C-alpha cells in the first residue's frame, strides 16, 4: 500500500484571505513644503492613497507615484498599512 500525503488544496476563497499586499509609492505635496514620498504596503492602490491621505495634514495633495518591487521593498521592513517616508 502506498501512502498518500493529505495536502490541502487551497481554494479561491483561501487565496483571497491570504492576498499579499503590494508596495505602493504615494507622493504628498503640501503648500510651501517639499514633495514627500511614502511607501505603503496595501492590497490596492486606492487603499494606499486612503492610508496616506488619512495620515497627512488636511489640504495635502496625495497622488500615486508608482510601485516598488519585492526586492527593493524587503529591506524597508514595511508593516501592512503603515506609511513609511522614503
């Protein structure tokens, strides 16, 4: 008799629960201040913009500036949904 391992096959719902965030770059411009860029680990670009907008001062212009690769983001040791200035 052969032994078969019982490895659970992940379902689509399991994959959604474990969806890894991507690292987005978000630019913030305030009046009379330099442009600041934040790296944010979030599930979508809209979520990243909302996180940085909530952490920024009122009246700041927030816009998407791009994404970071996993290789470049790993040394930053980002926490999910916590903006980090770069």
